[in-house]
C-alpha cells in the first residue's frame, strides 16, 4: 500500500502512518479487509472466525490502541488529525467488539452469516478465474460454518444470544439452500446460469458441472448442519430477556454500542430524553400536514386512514419499483442545484430477494444499488416512498457512499462506514427533499414526517428496551402511536432494535449534527452561504465521527464557505 505521507509530514505523521499502514496490511492478511489493488470481495476463501483467532485479534487491536495513545494528535498535520480521529474511533469499536466477544453472536433479526455470504453469489463475474475463485470460496464454506457454529455454542452457553422472540423465521434462508431439490435451485448457483461469452462453451460446461458438485457436497451440507442446530438448540434456548443490559457486562456493553453508533459519549438516559423532546416537535409538524390534507380528525384516526386506504398502496411489485424509479429521477433533475460534485457511480433499483424479504427492512441502498422490498405490498406505503427513496438512493446512501469512495489520497481505513455519519446524512436527505420540491402532496410530506418520527422514536425505543426495561409490546405500541408505519414494518423494525443494540441511535443524532452544523454555517456566512459548497464539504469528508464533521464545518465557516473542490 502506498504511503499517503506528503513533504510537509511531521514526525508524528510518520509514526501514525506507519502504524495504520502496518495494521491495514495485517487486516488484509486476516481477511478482514480487501487490498485496494485487488477487486473487492473476490478472495477465494473466507476469513477465520475461530475463538483463538478472535482472541489474537483482540490482543492486536489492544496493542494498536496503546500505540495510538502514545501519539499526540496536536503534533499531527491537519489531514492526519482528521485521519487520527476516524482511525482511533474505528479501532476502539473493533477492540470493544472483540472484548465483549460479539463474534459469539453471528446472527440477529436483521442478518446472519448465512445471509451475508449470499452477497458473494450476487456479484457479476467477468472471467473464468473469477468463477474458479468463487468455487474455492464455496469449498471453504463448511470450515467457516463450523467455526461460526462453535462461536454460537459458546455464546449460547453464557447467555450471549439475540432474544428468542426476534429469531422466528430467520432459519428460512438456511432451509432454502439446505432443502433445495438441486444445486441449480440455490442462490449459490445463480452466477453460472448466465456466463460471459468470453469464456469458451466447453469451459463454461466444466465450471457449471463443478459448481453443482461443490454446492451439493459442501454448500448444502454446511447449511443443513447449521439449520439442524438452530432449530433444535439455538433458537429454542436463546435468551428470553430483551435488554442489552441483561447480557454479561451488559451495562458496559450497551454503552460501548452507544459510543460506536453515535460517536458520542452520551448516556442512554440523555438520548432517551432527546428522543422524547424531538418527538414532541415532530408531532406539531404532523398536525400541520394533517390540516393541509384537509383531515378533520385526530392523529390516531389519520394514521388508521393512512394504513388502510387503498389509494396509498401499490397493487403490484412493478408499480412500487416504477414509483421508486420516478422519484429517483425527480432528484436527478434538481441535483445540480444542491450539489457541486456528483458521483460517477449510478445505481440500479432491485427488489429484495424473496427469501430475505419477509424479515428485511423496507429498503436498503449503497454503491450501485437501491434495494426495494416488494413483499407484503399493503405494508409499503406510497406516501412514504419519496422519503424512503431519498434516504436509500440519492442523495442518500447510493449517492453519499460513491462520493466518499471517489475521494483520492485518503488511507483505506477511511472507506469504512460510520453509522452516525452515513445514516445521519441519509435522514438529512429526507428533510432536504422538502426544499427540493420532491414531496408533491400533504400525504407525502406527512410520510417524510412519519419517517422523521420513526427515527426519533428509535432514540426512545432503543434506550427504552436496552436500558429501561421496556417490553417488545411497549416498544411496538410507541411506534404504532407515533408513526405511520404499518404493523408489519413496526414488528420487523422493533425486532431489529432488540437484537442490534445501539444501531438505531445513529440516524436522528447524526441528522441533528448535520442540521446543527448547517444552521451554524448559514448564520455565520449569511449571503455567502452556498448550499452546494456546504453539501460538498460534508460529503467530501466521507464517513467520520460527528465531532470531526462539526469541526470541519467550523473550518468551512472560517474559510468563507468555499467548496473543497475549488
């Protein structure tokens, strides 16, 4: 990996760069990161996840933290001070995850190692060598699954599991593979159904034959072994208590997740109070939107109307997908008024795979893709689709992430995703839609406000569940009474918060930081404030802790509000 040092590098810069370059090379060797010189995700093997390897990682990152503490950030150059703040937070989170042995719970209501691995099968392959590497990865699956099983058994023995109530149905993707009638019916055979023309027909046939054998002899048995275990042991014996604070060292563990996902040192009680306060403000905005829609009743009646009237729901998956595409194109028509730098990477709009859809979120976005959940259409409100699309596609995740990836001269650890920044930006994007004229009816405005309320409610619900003893029913009722989400979405969302402590706190706190920074810049710069320069400055940073973002906007103000691309 090439050094990012410059002629103006300080002695502290040199020490710091040597440290993170060495650690990154180690991370690549551990299969925890991809070499920038190799195609992403193309490794022909899976990482080692056994307990001995995990403990060695804990010790390694503990040593990195000690060495970081010996470097004075004030002695670093301007750019390396930003890198230091990002890197230290990243290493601290990695260390804490090892210290609490999170690897002993490789499953939650949102995902599991057996669903994460399916992304390898959804890539596009361009050469015979890439197919051969993929087959090597599939051959490695039994070893990887056995190590994950051992971790699950260790977690179960000490009560470190997701709550039992959140695991119902999460065995379906396992069964879909294990019980498939033929290897060709599994997701892992999908890349072989349509192969590039540059691979000779005879070699295509050999690769398909080998794939069928590997899936039959390695992949399906590995899935069957895990399926038998989760059905007979893991799911029935998973913990009953919901709170993260009920786990071993639970209070410290939950606080570590708050720090990781908010990049702040706030306590659960502080966050809970912020959530309640913000919910009250959003309720007042909801009342205004109801009045504009001409609705005469109270909020519960309006929510019931929104959840039940057919006018608000697509009749077919294609209708939902096409509506999402139309909203995305509306943004394209206004993008240059709000952003100076536009990413080169485009995105596709794709339905969530059917084996994951019943338990998946309403949508998810990232570089090159906007996944839309078309399962249970009466749960997918069209009035919420504009806010959802802005969040997951552009200018949200499928816009922000490519902008970050296109930045030159930053060390590879800066490519990592920091939830408070990324989710905060995506939620800010929903609000931005109001200024951009994306919302065309009071119902769509209310849908945006409902989504704002949804994220503010997360502050209340996540801390309520994990620190204040809330029940699942209590959390669902709070979401039902304060948002326009369907009951199906409320159930899947609350289960996600229960089994993924702290992650739900990222969104609203991140948005508040961006909105606060913008208001500060507008007040300080007055007529010199340029919304495009502000957005370019925020996005050019890439994922950073919220204090780093706030400090960068202070510099933006001091420099007169100029774009980083000038």
